[in-house]
C-alpha cells in the first residue's frame, strides 16, 4: 500500500506542473473519481483544494454525497477507517464553504447533525455559515442554545461545536440566532467563544435593541438583564434606541421586590446601570421621568441622587415637573417649621442643581419660593444660581 501511495504522489508531482486553473481542477477531479482507495483520494484532494476553483462545485458536492450517502460511507462505519473518512470529509466541507457551494448544503447539514467528532461538526457549521444557508439558522441556534446550558461532560468538545455555531450564525446574519448568541456571549465558555459571540451579537440583527428588550423582559436573572443593557450600549444602534433599552432596564429593576440582601443589591445595580445609561445618552425618552420618580422613592440615597441628575439631564416638561413638585414639597415642609435632616438637604441641593441643568422654566416657581421659607443663605444662593441658569438658557 505504501508503495502504491508513493507511486501516486510521484505521478501527482509530474502532473501538477503544466496545469493551471480550471484545466488543473478537471484533471485532478478525473483522477480522484478513478481512485477507489480513500487515502489516495485524500492525497489527490489536497491538490484540488488549493485551486479554490468555484467551477468544481458539482464535483465537490458529488464527492461529499458519496462520503455521506454513497459507497465511501462504508469508511464512516468502520472504526479502523473512520479517521480517513473524517479527514477527507472535513477537507471537502471546508472547501465547499470557502467556495460557497450551496448545492451541498443539505449534505453538509447532515454531517453537522450527525458528526461524532467536534472538529468535523464545527467545520460543517462554519461551512453552512459561509454559504449563507439561512434555512438552517433556527436549528443551529437551537444547537447553540443547548450547548449554552453546559450539560455535556466533555467541555472541550462542546466549546469547539459552540464556536462553529457562533461563526455560522454570525455569517448568516439571521435574527433566529440572536438570543442564542447573546447567551453564548455571557456563557460558561472560554474567551475564544464568548468573545466571538459578543462580536456576533452586535451584527447579526438589524434591530438588536428590540431583541435585547425582549430578552431583558423574558429572563428572571437580574445579571442577565444587566448584560442585555451592556450589550445594547455596545451596539451601533441610535442613541434613542439604546435609551429605550435603558428605560426598559430601569422598568425591570423597579418591577420586583426582594427580601434577600444579595438579590436586592442586584436589582439596585440594574437600576443604577440603567439610570447612568440614560444620563450618558442624554436622550429624552417617553416613560423615563415617571420611572426615575419611582426610583427616587424606592432606592437608597445614592440611587435617588443619580435619578434626580437624570431628570435634570432630560430637561423635558415631564422631568422638570417631577423636580419642581419635589422641591415644592420640601419648601412646604421647611415653611411649616419641620427641619430637614442631612440626607434631605442633600436631596434638595441635587434638585436645585438638576433644575438648573434642565434649563426648564417650570423650575422657576419653587426655586424662587426658596428665598421665603427659611433656608440657609448657602441654599438660597444655589437656588439663585439655578434661576440665573434657567433664565440664561
């Protein structure tokens, strides 16, 4: 056998020199078809693949079909010859992907479903992605979703397959893969897989923010809700769309009540992240002022202060009305002789600052009123500065 292979390789070397392009491909493919030994076929295939000849797609498709369904499939069921079958099959599938040979999609998918070895499965998935065989995107997404659950005993094999699925779904640019890619990006995998999924989730959908809001509303894990917000802020979506995700995150953070200290902290972190994003984006978003108003009442002091800042950054009438109402309430208490404690005075200072930042004239009445209800000169000066800022605006 070794002598036969050596003779074949010498023949290959002689044959290769004068042949170029499609002529070479046709010559090699004729030789490949004449051979019956799988090792010899692989030796010839190594000379066909580097040609990257798209005109050979029918040849590659027929060759793969023979390996998967035809006479050469016998090597697949024989343990002693499986290695030979696998390396030839993987070589052909990779080339089919490189030339985007869509005619072989069904055979490649059959290999992806049934392959025993992770490298072959991953190669088949990647090839499907390269050829944009989007009809298989939902099934590949399901495959990745199952891998995300980390129920397999062999982590290394699962990672290889997951990587293949991630690459495939990114190339397909189909919304069916979005959720599975998101959870892969925050999953149990090594950086190679999570980084690839993190990049993929940013490009796979034309409207990622809508899908991230859906994920945020569906999951019960507060950490996953925060990750959905983080992902939205990394997309190229318009600021208004990103702000909509931040508002949804704030809504989720206010929707639940927890007695467990750790889970309460997770909710608070979610709200703080959402409010910080609203401030950073600087976009007035419908529904945000009412949620920020609620956050002031339900959160700790630091959360209330940042929510007040967000209302000032909003600057709209709804946000300014919340600030003005709260300042008017403190003014009423001050006028009635009920002294404000240190935390409450800190809140008053933040409201004054936020009203000045808003530039909204709705803040003028309660700010003006401060001079007549017994506040300290320092607070009155801050109120006058805010008034000047509003009037100047």
